[in-house]
C-alpha cells in the first residue's frame, strides 16, 4: 500500500447563474437508452453504459458488498443507477452505500438522494482520456467538496490495474487528506464508515492486466 502524493488542483467553479442554467438543461434532457448525464464541475457530462469488463467488475463489487452489509446490525445497502445530488451537482456512481431508510434524504423534487447520506462511493474507471479524467480528477474533487467520507477508484488503466482508496475529505480544498493505492492482486480494506472492514481484492478486480 503506497500513499499518493498527487492531488489535482481545484478547478474554477461556476457561478450561481451557470449552476441554474445547467440544472434546468439537465432536467430537460431526454437521453437515448444506454446513456446517462451527470453534472460535474460546471459541465453536463454524458457517458454511455460501461463495456462488459466495466459491468463485470461493478456487478461483482456490488454482489460482494451486498453480502457484507447483509448483517442485520448494519442498516446500510448498496445502490446504483440512482442520482446522488449535492446542490445543483448530480452524479450516478457505479456503486454507493447509504442507509436502508433514506426517506429523509430523498430530494424535495424526488430526483435523487442528498449526498449527505452517502458513506462510500466506488467508481470503476472508464477507458479513454475523458473517462479517466472524469473519475480520477473531476469526480475526485467533486466528491471531496461534497464531503463523501470514502471514495474508491477501481482503475484497470492505472499501470497494470490499481485500486485507490481516498478518505478524510477536505471540502474547502476539494481534496482528500489520505490517499492509498494498491496494485491489482493486492487487497485493500475500507478503514471506516458503513463498509468498514470490506476488502477489495482480485475476486472483484480480476488479476493484474498484461502482467
């Protein structure tokens, strides 16, 4: 396990008028099946459903995390395909952990869940420059700003594959205070929050790529 030294600098943030314009445009969008739209750092980002390998990792993660949280003493569940909202920002994570009872956190318009109830987000990094920059950089800053306690990136395109675990969000700086990275084939364990003790390893990620 190695600590990451790099944290991307904070991007300039849009003003309230742009936020509202993007919000209204996002609500009016009618996308073809297989596409999804998020509002990340002043842009509406439209991306396709992940390829097979992406879905395979996401599904395996959700299956194992669901089993881990199945204990009645853990009042949390794994979610996906639900909007996570922070002000006028909207994300659709590959997986996130929230309380079983989220009625009080459903946004007033019913479009999603308030980010305040989210204890863990996992993104399986998408290929290509736009995909990697979105998950590694833009969403990293956005989730830190929202105070998401734990952000995990499962990244097949980082060397031969790596899992990066980010904790200690610092919203004012749009950074995480603690970042740890392990290569595929090495296990890493969630250290805090509702999924504390859950381990991500080769059973979820698959073996190192091209190793």
